[in-house]
């Protein structure tokens, strides 16, 4: 299969803190990790663990952070289509508290590819699936040329502006940026998938709402960073394989749960199979 990810990949610095600092306080992070991540990056690495041909459409800045991100994504062997920006690359500071919750500070605006960038957008028409987490409605229209289009719910504004019908919109019911219902989309997607952590999640379609269960997992003491985006990447893969959406969600939930407790989510991701039984 051939799949694409369209979106941002950020330079992540992640560490553990005893608690979030209050006004005027200083927090010292321990067990610090640095890696390429972000909403597009984590989903990309999950899909890059598959035997498929993976294409990443993204944008990179003009500094050392961008060079490190480029080196990491190119090491996967995927096809990297990166627009060049003259500004510093986006960095994220992720703080993990003892309860496993993550707080993210984004330094700069995320760098997204745009349709006007001289990238091989025609490749999308040959893709079995595309996962969209960028911001440009025109790029989203290009992504619609793929056989299956999955869009993150956090890009609802871009989806509405594009007028495109997504096959699946995926997000977290606990995230105010993503929580939504089918009626929130003027052009309703084929399905809306909302995860609910340990409670599993729901699938909403024109035919009604049904639920899927979450696998048993240890409390995310190491952090839950990357779980939702790993789920989204895996869901894109399993749906593209042709699985019924409930089964695709159940299988993708295993990939989301796999990174719980990890301070390096990419290393904890489960590989995606070439076929399913």
C-alpha cells in the first residue's frame, strides 16, 4: 500500500517534572528526551512502521532543529517531501507530571506544507490513504484525491473551508480543540471517531453511534504523549486495509495504548502488519 501524511513535524524536548511550576518558579526536568514528533510526526512514524510506501508532506525551518528533524524522518526510508521555510523550526517543550499528564509549550508556529509549495502533490492521487493534519484547505483538497482520507478533528476549520468530505475524522473527546459531533461539519464525514482514553471511544455515522473498547493498559506514569496520534496513524492504516471501522479502531487502540508510560513514544510504537487475519 501507499499512504501519505500531510502535516507538521516538530522538534520535541520531553522531560519529567515533579509538578508544573507556578508564577515565578523554576522547574527542573529529568529523564530528558529529544526527538521528532508533533501531531503529524507521531502519526508519520507509526505509519512508517508499516511495510507500505509512506510519503510525508511537510515543511522544515532553517536551523539546527530542522536539520535534526530532517535526519530523523529520512532515516525511516519513507519518501520525504519538505517545503523549505526561512524561519526557525518549531520546537515543543513537553512536561510530564507524576500523574502521567503532559503539558506542552509550543515555541513558534507549527510549519505546515501548503498547496502552493512545489511538492509532488500528484502522488496523492495514487495513495491508498492519506492522513491530514495540516492547515491549508487547498492541500486538503489535494489529499482528497487519495482513496481514503482521514483528517484530524483539530483541523476542523480547514476541513470546513475546503468543502471536502473526509472518510474519517478522528480526535479526542477530552481535547476541546477536537471534541465534536457529526452535526458540527457542514459536509459530514463518513464517520467521526472520538477516543475517550481508558473508556475506549465512539464511532458516529449517519446510521448511529457505536462504541469500541480500549485495551487494558497500565496507568501512563511515563506520560501519554503520542498516544492519540499513534492511534490516528494506525487507524488510517487499518482502515486502508479494508477492515470494518469498529475493528480498525479496536486494533488502532492497541497502538495508542502501547506508548502509554513511555518517555519516547516512537520507540514504543507497535509495528503495523502488512495484512490482517
